[in-house]
């Protein structure tokens, strides 16, 4: 073992063995150390105040950096003056202490405090002349402050685990399941269901949090996935088309016409293609209209407008033709073949309510649970991460679909915004160079869910939450698990 390594080991043995319990933030010592930290960094380091920085450093300073090695006080100050502070008008670095990260431990001798250890995390920003300040990374630190002739001085400092901005955002969160649990508590997410698809297979199913007070969410937690119902209904129709039992462009008035629009000739233009690509001209829901009746807000097939009513229209046409409920059709064509035993449109005696993730608002108040007795083709499907993850794997591969039908499904049928389109039942993200992602989200009271699959790489992610603002965890999860393609998706969404 080298001498520096021996010293560091001895340092930890001597000092950490003397540590008493972490002190509270209200303790005078904690406030003193935080004041010294502020003087050293906020006034000294961040403003290139050479004198202020030097005053707070012990003449016997030993500084250990995991990238730049060892410095004594003389080398530290020389590097500070001639490096970071060589031309502060052109370039400036700023250190910010991570909120709530600091821990202070007193060290005693003869019953009196003679030193304190400060542990914490900090992040660093850079600013170049005429440029906006930008976050560049972060690190952890351990500082030893000692009393020297009545003044607190920084005597030892270890700076380690330096990492880039992206790693700073994601690395610490996703290192282990406990970190994710902590992150969810900070974001007030009661339950998170996470499904990770890799190599064209569902590789991970993780459930975090509680489904109710003091009850941990089980592996097979039920979620109401809101509009993630629509891709399932779409697959029912596409399976029937692949079997030659249904036609993509056949007018639906052969089987069903809603009484509200029977006198409007535009109902003859409605087809399965227009419904699955949200080009019906319908509102999202008829109850949003003043008269609560269904109507056309523009000619079918002329533009995109998201509509749950369109999917309900398709349900009624399918049920009229096949003399079966949508639940029955889905069981036969999707749920049973894919072994989706925990997925249903309806709430019945087979539904295990003890596994259901109750929905909450942002204040933590629960919503009543929707217990549909009849299928809604656009909403309120309840399922598990495992079931829906395997469903998305099948969708990604076009399993049980004719190649022609699969190509129609991923085709850019209608434009939502730049680089985002609707295919048949799923949105299509154009990631450039022929790459694309298929996706759908779900949002109702007490549920925010989303799914992405990347057919060309075989990757994907499912994120189920049971709170109104659950969407706030989407970005970090997509970036972490989908990498460069996830970054493209996030960039498209943030335009």
C-alpha cells in the first residue's frame, strides 16, 4: 500500500471512529460549519475571492481529488489563482451545495469539540463570457474542519465521485431500488410500476411504493392505465383485419351509426383507419359539448384530433358485427393468446381489489375507484406491468399481424406535431435515419402511464403511476433506460 493510501486509511480510522451522532440542523455547530462552507464557496470560490478562500484554509491543508490528485495549501491556491480564476471575466465556475445533502458530525477531546466532519454533495456550473450558465457535473465531498486558535479552518478535504451532468441527474437515482424508493417519496409518487424491455423481451418488472397505507405494492399490482386501453382495442381490430374478418377502410355505417349523427352524411366516411389514427372529426368526449351530443367538428380524414369517442364508435360496430362484447373479443384475440391473465376492460368477481393501486391527486387524496361493468374501448383498462409489457413486446414485433397490417400500423397516418405522428392505435416518433419509436400514454384522475417501444433495437419502457402528476418522473426514466434514443424522444417532447 502506498504512503498516501496508508494515510487516507489512517485518516478514516482515526477520525471516523471518533464521530458522534450526526447533529441536527438547529445545532449551533451545524450552523457554524454551514456558515464557513458558505464563506469558502459562495463568497470565496464562486467569486474568485482569493483572500477570503485563503483565510479559511489551514496552513496544513491536505486536499485529495479523485481526478487531479493531492494538493497542499500552496499548490491548491496556485491552481485556484492560475486555473479557475485566471480570467474570471471570461470564465467562471460556481459550486452549489445540494439541498439537504449535508451531514455534520462533531469530534470531541476531553469533552470539548475540537473538530467537525462535514459530508455532502455539490454540483458545479460553468459560465463563459456572453454565454448562459450551464450545469456541468457534480461530486461528493468529506471536509474536516478544525479549531485553530479559536478559528475554524479547513484542514482535510476529500473530493470524489465526480461525474457529468447526465450522470449527476441519473446515476445516483438509479443505483439501487432503495434510491428509487427515496426518489419517489421526494416526488410524492405513491406507486410506480416499471417495465424494461431489452433484446425484444420484457427483462425487468419492478414495482415500488405502497398501494395503500403501510401496504407494499406487490409484483402483480393492478393499475388503471386510462388511455393505454386504446392500443389494446386497436390490436383487437388489427387482429381481425389480419384474419380477414374485418376491413380497415370499410365504412362503419354498415354495422353502426350513432343516433346523434345519423342525419349528418359525414358519418358514411367513418372507417377503422380514421378512428385508429384519430381523424374522425369527433371531440374527445361528447359530454364536453354544451348539448352533450356527439358531433363532427371537421370533416373526417382531414386532420388529427384525439378522440375517445372514435374508439367507442369502433367498439359498437365490432360488437354489432360479431355479436360479442369487446371484452369477449379481446379475451379471444389478445388476452388468452398472450396469457394476459391480469388484464380486463371490466371490473368483475375475478378482479382482486387487494392488488389495485388506488389513484391519488397531487395533495395525496384518493379518488373513487372506477369499476366498469361494461367495456370502454378508450379508457379504464386495468392491467399489470407484466401483462402490458408482454403486450407491447408483441406489438413491437407485429406478432399475429399480417406484414401489410403491421406496416399500416407503424405508418405515419396523421401528424400530431413535428416528428410525432399517429399510426394505427399508437403514436409514431420519427427519431431520424429510419429509426422510430411507438408509444401511447394514459391520463385520468389518479393515473399517469406511458409506454415506449423501439422496434429496431428491441428496447422499451413502461411507466405506470397512480397520481395526477406522475408524469414528472417520465423524463429521467426514459433518459436512463432508453439512452440515446430516449434523449431523442425527450428532445422532441421538449421542443
